[in-house]
C-alpha cells in the first residue's frame, strides 16, 4: 500500500480477532522489562534518599536508555514475525471467579510505536535534563519522577486490558502532578499542578464508567474480548463506551472542554513540558481512541463527536497560540492544536487512524525539539520566557536557532520536513471522509488550522531569533522599551543540551519522509488499524496541496512583516477583543468557574447544610428526645418509699376508674 498524495485510504479488512493473538516469546517476551527498568530506577532514587544525589541523575538516565535497547530488540523481532499481534501473560492479577483480570501486555505495531517514541525521546530528554537541572538541589528526585512518568506511560500503552491501562493512566496523572509542581515552593506552580490533577480526575470518571460498561457488555476488560463483544452489544452500549472513553481522552490530551490545565502545566521545568507534550500524557488520549477503534466503528455518533472535539480544539489552540507572549505557553497552545489534528483524524474512522498516529510520531520529535529549544533560550536568557524580551538571538545561539528552525518548518508543514508528510495526510483525510457536510466542514477547519499554525509558530520563531534586540546588553538601552534592571548575556547551551536538540532536529527534518516511503508506516500499523486502499477526497488533491502551501506562505509572510521587519513593542498593546480573549485562553477558566466550579461549590454547601441540619439534626433530635425523656423519668426516681407508695395508689385508682368506665 502507498500513501502518496494522489489518494487516501478506505478500509478493506480489519485486524484479526482476539483468538488469533499469538503468545509473546523470544525478545518479545521481554516486554515486562520496558516497565520494570524505569520503575526500578524511580524506586531506587526515591528510597535511597540523599545518598544517591551524586549519581542519581546517571541512574535515572540509564534506565530509559536500557529500556530503549530492549524496545529496539523487540521491534526487530516483531518486524521479522509473521504474527505482529502478541500477548505476554504474566499471571492473574485480580481473581474474581467468573470475572478476573490477568496481568499481561499486548505487543503489536501500535504499542511498539509508542514504546519506541517514549523510550527514544524520553532518553534524549533525560540526557538534556542532566545539564538543565545541574544546579537544582533536588535533581535526584526530579529524575525519579521522570522515570516514574516513563514507566507509567509504557504500562499504559502495553496493557492488554483496560483495567491495567487505567493503572498506567493514573500513574501518568500522578507523575505529571509531581513534575508540574516540582518547584512547589512557589504557589503558582503548586496551583498549576493541582489544576492539572483535578481536571484529569474529571476525565478519569469517563474511563471508569467505560470500564464498568465493558464489564456489563463483555464480562471482561481484556482489549481483544471487549472489541469482539461491543459490536454485538448494540449501538447504544458502544456509544456510551465511546463517549466515556472520549471524556477520558479529553482530560489527558487537553481537548475541549477539558483543555484548561495545559497552559498552566508550563510551571514545571522545561524538560517536563517536553516529555508531557511529545512522548507522554497528552498523547495518551489519542492512543486510547485509536486502540479502541472497534468500539467507535460500532458507534458512529461517538466517532463523529471525536472528530468535532478535535476540530474545535484544533482551532481553539491555534487562536490562543497567536496571542501568547510566553514562549512555553505558545508551544503549549500549539500542542493542544496539534493533538486536535490527531483527534480529528481519529474521529474520521479507519481512514484516519494511521494518520493520527503518524502525526503523533512526527509531532513527538519536532515538539520535543521545540520545547528543548525553548529551554535552551531560557538557559541563555536567565530563565526569561517573555518573547517580547528576546529578539536577534540567532547570532548568539546558532545551534538552538538551527534546531528550532527545523522544528518550526516541520510543524508548519513545509515540504519535505516531517510535518508535511503527516499533517497533510490529515487534511486530505478530512476532505475524504464519508458524508454530505462532514468533508467540507472538517476539511475547511483543517486548512484554516494550517494557516493559523504557520502564523503563530512563525511569530514565535521571529520574535525570538530575529528582528531587533529587546534586552539589555549592559548599555542600559533596550530598543523599544524600558530597561529591565537586568543585564542579559545570551549564550549557547552546553553539549548535553544541544546534542539531544540536534538529534530531534534530524528527526524533524527526515523522519516523516522516511516513514512515508511506499506507505511504510501505515503498512506497519495494518494489524491494528486494518488494511486500506486509496480513496479520493471531494476536492482534487492538487487543489488541496496548493491551498495548503498558500496558507502556509501567507502565515509566514504576515508574521515576518509584523514581528521581524517591524519593531516589536516590549509592552504588548491592548489589541482587539479577540486578542484580549485569546490572551485569557478564550475565557476557558472563567467559563469553567461559572459553569462548573461555582455551581459545584453551591451544591457542596447545600449538601453540607442538608447533612448538618437534616441528617445530623434528625439524629441529634432523637438523641435529645431520648435524653429529655430520661430526664423526666429520672425525676420520678426520688428514693422515698412514701413517694413510690403514693404512685402505686394513684395507679390502682386510675386502673379501677378505667375498668369501671369500660363496664359502664
């Protein structure tokens, strides 16, 4: 099969049933090591304490590198195998009679793609972190959390059941909380970590409900069993499961309406941002949707909602990225938008699954490179993140400039860089989806996103490396603004930071083209996504390509005129209504507060009031009534015989009166 621009695929056959899955043996039987190695590294670094401060970063880097070696061996073994869907059974985890959960791993092209991405990019980020965190007194703990992050993500993508996947899912959430709030001595960082944790818990409710529905439908949470059973269960069950899985994916992948945490997550150290955005966390939602493809194929409504959510988030993130001045928050908005592209592709059904993962893979390289490049700029500029305080840095940071340039060209989709081969497939797939209005709406949204992406990413690149200097070089003169009171001496980063950036830049430039040759990547994913053949979009492919190139050119030219050829104000102007809204993330926090937080607070207070006044009041009233009755009875117990004799006489008289009254 080929994925040439002359056509797009349509499904012919689906992946084989669960009964056809072969056991994992040989190198494939080492899948458990992928999780065990970084998990052991995290345990050692956390339990040995300060004794490991001198060598903790080395151990923390060695474990993902070792996992990468195992992953490459497994990949080679899987390439040479006729059965590319394997399962490694490690024993029974949760025995429960008729319902039990086995501890096992599913090794197939989809999981191996993620394993290679996580271990390779994760290892580079670990190497980069050695230098980036060199002066942090808690560097050992930082590497322990990084190892935990990698282990949890690997468990998530290798799990052969949704329950075990949920364990990795929660592990990723925990690790992100620990790393986003790593510098929790500053309150905004702690608040950002808590926000990410809480928003993701909302999404987790969806995954929990989906798992319960799977048990009701299939009597199991095994991936293969669920996929076989869901089609026979009816569209209603499939739709419920699909929508709940989407809710979970929205939380992890920062998709509408659970996207508010991603920008604040930049509070963590920059290597954390690179790991979250390129290899872990936000990619988990896309994995969940594609892994659950048979569920969505049985639920067209849920599949359409996936595409709609991706389209909305695609534009949402792009618009926000145009107005941010914080270099890391621009990249965060970019991730939101690019993951939106992937979710849009996944929502197109089988014709888009492979392209969603293809773009996820190329995005992992150029987005990691861009984030590490942003960290390099911060390193050379005294941790400054405001792009309005940069400018003309290309001559001082040549390696960073070149590597970020390759990442910039890749993400905006300039051929022959990686983003061109992956994102353009999604644009074409959007125009090829079945339906009357769907191809026009989704295709147009994808094209508009291309133009906006070219603008805001060019804005970032030009504001940082070109134009006039907007920082104090020691002369006390800051062109276009007031002195900051700080002298900047921009310089290139050390080799341990630049070499990972160079490797990622090579991937940004060449990976997409290499994987697109003769449809190598989509063929690789066929055992999971199904076999596909060409299907023409509603518009000629040439017209789509020309429009795409024109939009990219317009976005780059507009950004150059405004942020490189013209002076950039150090203090941002007031801007239009849309600009002000985008600076505030299109009021997503305000909406969440008004729609969810405040009503939740009122509901909680009402429940507390009802609990105290009604429930506790009833219990307390019974207790007070009993105590009062006891008090009255106690007064009758005087201890005097004459009182008791009088009471007996009164009782007898009353009894006689009652008897006589009855007889009369």
